[in-house]
């Protein structure tokens, strides 16, 4: 590819770190109870409020009060949140470090809460390696709102064609692509590695 992007943009959850609420609840309360919980309570909707800046415990206490039959399970979301984020995606972390070692400008664009990102960073120090981080809770904007992508463009000083972005959610990718960003829908670390090689950002050896 003749034009090499100047900035590589990472989503975090399910790209650099596993984000598995369903698996957590399956292990804790069993699949049937988990399915009933998720059908009755919009846990991801409540989590979006956290991602937009509200503190986790008050949000989940509100949810628990609204759904008393599931109160104990709902409060696990706040009280045991780090267990919903069970570990790093190792190959993706290697790619991040390879990009940094090569001197590339690397940023994060993530829907994440303030408190929850601080917890995640304490467990996974590589989340502090970015040159810049664009966090929904700090901006008051969440993907796929076009305004959050505009904020990245303005703060980095990059034209859309200079940005290469990966995210695991198609709507977030589509919103970036609509602005002219280079994009990659993340499904596996190897697929992302291949994309970085195709765009001339890393060599195949560096992306291994």
C-alpha cells in the first residue's frame, strides 16, 4: 500500500483485553440463570452509563433496586468488575508493543468508565503505553457517535486517511469508515496483524 497510516488506533475491550461478562456469569450462576438475568436486565445499557462517566456502584445499585430478584447478581458487575475482564489478548499486546518500539503514533479509542479503566490499567500496565487515549467517560461521547471520531482527528491533528483503526464492533468500524478512516473489524489478533502488515505499518516478522 502506497499510503502508510500515521496513527494506529486501538479499541481495548475484546481487542487488547478479554471482556466476557456472559462467561463470568455463566461460571458464577449457571447459564440458565445468566440468560434470564440478561433478558430481564439491560446490563450493557447500564454499563454504557458508566462508560459515559457515571460511577459504577451507584449505577448498579439503581439497577439492583429496579430488579430486586437479581440484585445480588447485578451488584457483581460493580463489585467484581475486574473478573469480567479476565486477561490480556497476548498477540494484540505484542502488536501494540511492536508499534511503539518502531516509533509509531499509537492511540486508544475506547468506551470505558473512569473508575473501570483505572482498575484495568492497574491489572494490565500495557494499557498505559498509548501516546494518547480517547475515553468515552472523559469525553462524554461514546462510539459510534461521529463526534468521538472527530475528537480524535482534532486532537491528533490527523486527516482521516492517516488513521488506521481496529474495533470488534461493526457499528464502530462503520462509523470510522464513513469518515474516511482505514479500518479493520477485529475478530482475531492474527487478522489484525495481517492488516498492519498489509498497510505497511509492521513487517510480517514484527507482527508475529
